[in-house]
C-alpha cells in the first residue's frame, strides 16, 4: 500500500516526519518535493486552514461523523 506523509529535511539531509505519530520503518521510499509552495496548493491550503485543527472545531463538526 502506498502511504503519503509530510516530512522535513534538515541541513544534514536527514528526513523526519512532520507528524510525530508517524513511524518511518527501515527500507526504501520515493521522495519528491515542490520547487515552491505554489505547485502544491494542498500545502498552501493547510497553512490557511491551520486554525481549524482544534478540539473546538472537532466538537462543532462531530455530528457529521459516522457512528462507530
């Protein structure tokens, strides 16, 4: 299965997932990155919608979630 995650690359070229819950397993992967943010609207949108990532927003939209 293919998995897509957001990573940061430090000055030493080491790769670290942005989400600390993601665990990178040893192995091979294909990495691609944008030359600039304008080529990846989803990355730009994520910053614009950052304030929606809150417990208050989760609670406000909870009624739309499927029951488990």
